C-alpha cells in the first residue's frame, strides 16, 4: 500500500485469508488410526490428506488418550446412570403433578364444583 498525500493507493491484489476447514470425527479417526499403525510417516499421511503434520500428531495423541475408555461402556455403568437420571426426572414430574392436583382439588371445593 502506497500513501500519496492523504489518500491511500493500493498496489497489487490483496490476499484473502483461507477459511478454516472443519473435519468430521470419522475423518479424524481414520487419519489418527493410520498414524497409530505406523505404516506411513506423519509427513506422508499429512501430505496424502492435505493437512498439517502437527494436526495428524494431535489427533493421534487424542485418540491414544481416549482409547482406554472405549470399552468402559460395556460394564453397564452408563445404562445405570441413564436409568437413575430418568427415575429422578419422573419423580420430579410426579411431585409437580401432585401439587397441581392438590391445587385444582382445593379450588374446585372453593367454587363448589
């Protein structure tokens, strides 16, 4: 950009910043699994999928950290938690409906219905 007097004159074309790409979890896991296998180098994988090598390393690290938790769901712990959550929600709803019924009963007696 060249400044002449008080007006600015642009020289050449201005570059627009590229929009950040978003990758879905399936793509990330495929890339991370390939990195874990170790058949190709991180550089080769990054070039093949057109992503930065640091991103491949990060996804690999994340996958390795979360891998032990994959089989924890089979013990039934999450099913029990869901059951308890639903039970508590139903108890709250029963209490709410009981209060409403008591109110309607009281008001109907006052009105002589």
